[in-house]
């Protein structure tokens, strides 16, 4: 894409732009799970409904969705072939796991990030207020769909819901004909389930990154110390785009995406840069002015809390905190490899004037200690 082809307004998905689907999954009519609402923000994800509206279908290397459920409502036991990560933006949630969902339970709260292992049954319940909210990241563009516990498929069938081999739902109660048995998904056998790995509570606690435990770096980016800038980064999954060689992410196993939290003080900014992979922001607090492109061709938009913004690959962008409080957002970068940031010439020159450069490994260092090239 050239800058002329990119308009920042076209990449912004506001809270009010999201379209709910209450019949997205096979368990949507099971009592206790019948008030779930699903949103597909970027990519279809694993929705099993032909009626699901996707805000941005463009492939990103991962999918982003939302789970919204009233208090006491449960998402039943299922597993994924690729990474499933929960970003809790509001409320309190109980997660359980294991072949029968009895291996353990952990609680996640607003700001926490929970990464579930692949090939493990998991479920979760909203134990907080009715307006609790979880953003979900799924690894890869094609994640293979949801694998439900056999008991869920059996119970759903009693309500007239069946799942085809291509992981799409058929509602016979609404008049659709029941698919032939050979066209239905094959449930996991007892032996299949018995062979699955068990995870201890201690292991799962190691896969929850608490917001209060984030390690913020004030020297994570080349422009962090420049006047009027001041962005802080806290890695969560993978190295992300930090240029701080001392930053250590809590979760390092491959997910097909990387995740970090970013804070920008009131009036501060993250200077103009570009990276090869796509990036997605979700604003949690404050107001963020996003600029894409350069010079006269640049376009701007304001992203407020609960807004999602997708930045195409190799596109110049900058972020400014324009609200009354600092801007706080998550930043998801496609892929597992730390990208090299290409900074604007102004940022590089200002950093060098302040004695800061970047070493051959892509990390910040005193300029006088670096090779001349």
C-alpha cells in the first residue's frame, strides 16, 4: 500500500462498530451458556455461525474477537490447535481446564492476560458484573476451528444443534435439515482425551500475566527520552518491538503474535516509525491520536477506550496521548520474531544528539560505544 491508499479512519473499529452474534457457537442454547455474545473484530476466528459479522476480514496472521457474557454465564469445555490468549478488559473471570475441567481453576481480572496451552480443554465463567469483557487473540489466520468436549456436542444435539466437519453450525430447531452422520464432526474418543497432557495450577499461574506485575521500561524505544515523547513498554508475550536489551517477556513460547502494553503520558507521543509486520492496538484508557503516513498525505484519527486500530505492514505511524489521562493500550505484532523498527530521520537525529544509538543487534546503547557504521 502507498500512503495515499491508506486512510486512518478506515482502520479504526470503535466499540459502537462491533456487531454481536448470540448464536456463534454450538453451546449457545445450553442452559447456563445461552446468553453468550461473540464479536469477530479482526478475522472470523473460530465462529461457527454463517451470520457472524467480521469488522475487518483482512488476514493479519492472527484473529481478534470478543467474549461478552452476563454474570454466571459459562463458555463450555473446548480446545484449540493454536494459541488462545485472553485480554481481560473488564470484570472478573474464572478459568478452568483439564479433560473434564477439573484439573484446576484460576481467576483473572481487568488488565490481566491469560495464555492457554494448545491441545488442552478449557472453559471460563464470568464471575464479575454483567458488563464484563474479554478480548481474545487466536494464533494464525486459519486456527482450525474449535474442538468441543464430546459431552458438549451431545448436549447441543438435544437442542437441535449440530456441527459439520468444516466446523459450521446447523440449527435443526430453526428448520435446517440434520446433516448426514458422515458430514458431522467426529467427537474425540475417551482414549484421545486420556492421552492429553495435564497442567497443574502452578503451571497455569505461570501463564497468567498480572497487570500489577508488568515490568515497565522507560528506555524501551529510541524516542522514549526525547522531550515531548516518553512512551513506556511492558512486554507480555514475546519480545515485541522493545529496543531495551534488558526487557524480558513473561511468556516466550511461540504464539504467532507478540503482545505488549504501552503507556504514553498526557501530551506525550510515540514518534514516527514503521515495521514490516502488521500491528493492532486496543485502547484501554485515555485518548490516542493515531497518525498514518507522512507529510501532506498523513491522516489522523482519535481512538478512545475500547477502540481497535489496525496498522498495515510497512506503514509510517505515530501515536499521541491527547486525553486528560495517560493513554494505555495493548499492542499486538504479527509473528514471533522481534521486528526491526525503522524510525523517522528526525527521531534518529534527535536520539543521536542525545547520545543514544542502536547496536547491531537492534538494541539501544550509548552512541559512543557503537561502531561507526
